[in-house]
C-alpha cells in the first residue's frame, strides 16, 4: 500500500484529478462528473500505471509537498504595469 497525494480541480463541466510527485515525462489524469468519480478514476489510473510500467519507479525520489494550498491573487495586465 502506498499513499499518494492527489490534486482535484473543480471545473464547470466536472472534476479533474492528478497525482503529485510524478517523474518528468509521466502523466496520469483522472476525471469525473463528481469529486468521488474523479478520485476513483485517478486511483484506477495510478494503479494501472504502477502495475504496467516498465520504469522502476514513476514517482520522484523526493516526496511531494507535505500539504498543498490554493490561493487566488490579482495580477495586473501588461497595460497596467508601469515600466
């Protein structure tokens, strides 16, 4: 059993989920109409990738972030930036 941190994004048309800490060149994504569907889909995709990978390891040697935070910031457009 391995614990893997997964980021889940809510969009207007559903949810997208992907694991953190993958090696460069490895992509795993799950999606669903609900949070639970996206989580189940990405879990299935992770398991499939781990079981069928010819690579020794698909995750980085360093563990991903201990916690992930989402923040919203306001960024001025280029016309608003004084040079």
